[in-house]
C-alpha cells in the first residue's frame, strides 16, 4: 500500500469522525510503511497537515509546526497556538487583511514526504477521541431491512469507509468508483447501497479537483449527475448541489467563468444574514433549531432584566422579530416585580429597511394587544464601520441587552466592521449579550478542509429537512435550492476575497470576545429547561442533540454540531 493511499485513510477518517472511534486499523497501516514511499498525498498536501487559524485570512503568517497542527486536528480544533497567536495579532493589529490571502497551490510531494513520519508518530501517541460514531456501521449491523435507518451523514461516512477500503486493496480512483455495489456493503438495502456509491463518486471527484485533474473530475461529476437529483432523497439532493459547486470551481480555475459580481455577492450576504421571508418563517415553525436557541436565549435576557423598569434590547439583525413576542409576553405577565415602564427595541440594519419597518409594525401591534409600553427604532447604516454609540438613544436608567443571531459570521470577511461593532457594544456596556452562531469551521484557506467540513455540515441539515418537511415542500425546495446551494457554492467553489462564508467554531469566538473584556456566562437551569421544553414539541426531537462547550450550548442533529448559543457580560 503506497503513501498516497495510507494518508487518504488517515485524513479522511479524521474529518469523518464525530464520536469516539477506534483508530487501531489506521495506525497499523501507518506503522512500517509510511516512511518507505513518497508519492503525492490526496487530501493532505492541500491542507498543510492541520487546522489553520480560522479567523486568519493569510496562510504563511498563521502557520505553526506540524506537530502542533496535527494534534489540534485530532482534538477537534481546540484553540491552537496559531489561534492564540492570532488573538495577539488581533489585539495589536486587528484581524489580518483578506487582501493578503493566498490562493492554494498544488501540493509539493517532497515537502509532504518529509512530514509524513511526524504525522504517523503523533497519531500513534495521540489518545484524544475523535467526535462521530465509528465508520464500521455496516459490519456491526445485520440488515437494513426492518432494522435501523441510516442517516445522510452515516451514508457519507460509509462512502468514506468504502473509499478507504478500496484504496487498501490497491484499486485506483477510476476502477474503485466504477463498481459501487460490492460485498463490503452487503448489510445495506439496495437504495442505501446506491447512495453510498453516489457519495463515493463525489469524494473521488473532489480529490481530482483538489489535484487539478479536471478531465477526470468532470467525468466523475457527470456520473454523479446521472444519479443525483434536487428532488430525490437527501443524499441525492446534497450530491446534486456539491456537483454544481465542484463544476463551478473547475470553471473558475480553468478560466471559463468569471468571479461573482458585486450584485451576486450582495445577494449571498443577504442569504447569510437570513431574512424575514416566508421560507425562514416556515423553517422557524417546522425545524427545532431556531426555537430552541431563541427561547433559551430569551430566557437568559428575562432573568437579567427581571428588576428593570426600562428595558432596551439591541438586535443586531432582527429578521422577523418573532422571538421578541415571547419576551413581551413574559414582561407583561410578570408579577411581584417592579412594573415595566418601557420596552424599547433598537434594530441595527444595513439592508432591507422596508422589511425591518414591517417587523417593527408587527411588534408594535403585538405590544399594544398586551397593553405594553413599547418603542421601536431602526439604526440604519450602509456599513457597520459607520456604527457609533451616539446612534442609540440609551437612557441612564435603562437596562440594555444585546442580541446577535447568526450575523457576526457574515462580518468575518470584513474585519474592520466586526471590530467596530464589538467596540461600540463594549462602550454601551450591556448587562448581557446573547450570541447564536453556526458551529462549524468553514474558514480554512484549504479547499479540502472546507469541502469536508461543508459536506458533513450540510449532510446533517439535509437529513433534518427529510424528517420535518415533505420532499416537494416549496419552502424546503427554496431553502435547499437557493440558500443552501449558495452556501455550498461559496464554500467549495471560491477562494480568497471571493469567499464570503467564513463560519468558525465556539473556541475561536471565545478567544475573540475575550479581547473586548467579555466574560462567558453559564446558561441557567431555566434556560436549559426552556430549550428542552421547546424540543419536546417537535417530532424526532431526540435527533436534535445538546452538548456543552465550556459554558455554551451546542445544538446539533444526530450528534453533528450545527449551532452554538452563548451568553456574555462585559467586565
């Protein structure tokens, strides 16, 4: 078995894992063979052998030594030395400019060969468990018929396992993908076996794209297109959109298409921030994630303003504003507390002012029905760098709370905007800040890292939609066909300044917030109770999973992290 095949096994398995998995078989492959050959390594040469600081937009200044990077990869992106160094850079110089970001270069086999022995030794010594369940799903299961149902992510993982198995048997990329239904998949139904074969073709195509073997990649993508469908099952649907993204990447790299226009960029930024349209209102109603996070977050705000007579909420991006109806109801119903004199909501907006005004009107009507004294104001700026403290009408006797839901991530590619926003909030000194974000690392300059992270992240979301919405549901079709499609394409097909989506994980946000004197607050038992109470209202609620990261709550689907909820105070 050559080095190329062994390292495909190593790296792909690291990225497929989400719960403890036995790496004995992988390590046994590395021992004794890994030093003998020096061929090109798929998935690895492009990644720089590890996790690069997610906030850092430049490559070279943020590199660390191979040992540190590899251990951090296995430890599921614990805050690395590069991230610590990044925080020092942020403190002294701000977020590194995207203008300095380098496009990836094809891997240097000689450089990779010199690093392989270190990787193998570190993998042998490392005992940190990898996050997802073992890839040996099929061998531990007798039959799919009448038995367990495999999730979309499990199908993708099985495709990865099969990819590994066929590499160990010496099959080349073309031959191993031309026979998708072999004895190793005997425990699956025919439909699941076909899906594993389809996902396998996608993985093979992505590897060819990574090494700029575009003719071979196009052939594999064509075969994917025969089976993928935007109206099929979740695996067929997700492969359909990843095929589009890989084709777009090939077109960009071969010069047969132009980069995104400013209009397209603006449109996608709007989708990053979401909106108050019918699609997202339907998702709010039918999917558990938003309601779980919002009710738990609002409960934290309620507890922090319990003695206030004047409450001022600053919503960084208000969308539909539906979460504030729960706050209004609670404030209107509170007893044995000081009576509420005024609830004020200030919405920060950079686009779509008519929709924000419509949201304000709806909230005014709801407050009136509760006999609640209420005011609504919009702070509208064309650029977040224009935001200033004096734009907010804050009175001395007001208790201020800041609410940020899945909006800070859209400013990672514009560090000056993010810096200014956080500086203004710090000067306001709210009593509490609630932050809801995407829990994923989609900010690596490596195409391969982003492709793998994006594939598993969206696999969980497509799987969730299968449980909660019919396949021909118009809102599901819109969510997948516009918003998810644009997100996948942005993460997979674009590089450098063209890439907008730059999600980072909670550990990175935690280090970033520390710069502004923010201290993380543990969610109260009441907040966690609210989260569980909301979850019980949904069918398949047991598939929505919670776990803690420090004092934050991570919400996922069948073990795959999707969102984080954290609460902060300013020291």
